[in-house]
């Protein structure tokens, strides 16, 4: 028998090399992709009280609960110059909203949440961009806040405790980020914006909060001017 017939034909060698190359390339690409998608520390994890306090120290001191969502861009690409107010469209506890934002397939988050008792949670650190307002440009510039609803449907009211906490939180965000004044213009030109300015088919922030926007800006500006005196 001719010994040549026993050797592996060159085209098989080529095929094996090609397959090997493809597998290696795929592994390298997946590795690079995962490295790029690697989340910062504390994101997507249950935090201890000490860890929560460490995170709160670089965000609003009004925060009492932290559950950092992976649904965010790390870090944000613009300076913080705006605040965007949302309603939850529900009356969730801070923990429940955190669980919801923890689901990657939900593709949603906000920087802060306020429950009906006026307690504040942090889901996306201020340094990072939340996925809240259906508008990347706005969310890179804005701190976004979800407020629990006291009534579901209709006017989508929020409680007095939530409302007061919202004013305090907005004033604190402005002070720490050098926003001298909040201006509500009713459109995306002001620095107090709402979700429905960017997405026409949402009820968010609901008639109740939307009707309060000018009042919110005024109350926050009063607090800012008081603290400058
Ligand atoms: Zn919204």
C-alpha cells in the first residue's frame, strides 16, 4: 500500500486549522465582550449596611436603602445639569423597585426612588447614567427620580410625604452638583424634565405630578436661595 494514502490529506489539515482559528477567535471575542460588560463593584449585589453607607457617602445623604442596578451606563457621559421626575406607575416598596431594576431584561432603572412614606433609595449612583427617560441625551445629563403613587390610575397622585421628600432630594441634588436653579419650561428646554417630554405614549409622570412641576421648581429654588443666605 502506498504510504501517501495513509497521511491526512492537506485539505483536512486546512479545515482543522480553520475551525481551530474560528473557535479561538470566538473565545477571544466573548472574553473581550464580557470584560467590557464587567460591572463595577457593588452593582447587582445585596449590600451590607457598611457597604450601603460607603455608597451613600458619595450620593444623597437622604438615601436610606441601596440596591445598585446593572441597567445603567458606567459612568455617565455628561455633567449633571438636570433633574427628571417620574412616577412609578405603582406603589412599590423601595426593595421591590430595587428587585425590578435588578432584572437585566427589564432594561430600566432610575438614580433614586421615593416610596409613599418619603424614604429614599439609590439604584444608580449619581456618577452613572440611569435608563429612565427613553432618551439617552437627557439621562446622561439628569438625575432621575421615581416617586411611588398613592393612587393607581386617574391622577396618579403621590403622598404628601413623598412630595416633601422629593423637594428635599431635588434641593440636595442641586446643591451638591452646582445646579443653581431649577427651571420648568414644560418642554425639554428646561432643566426640570419629565418622561412624557421624550416619549409620547407614556402616562409618566401622571397628571398630579405634572401639574406640580412649576411648584416643585419654585419650592426647590426657595430652599437653594435659603441655603445660600
Ligand atoms: Zn417615567
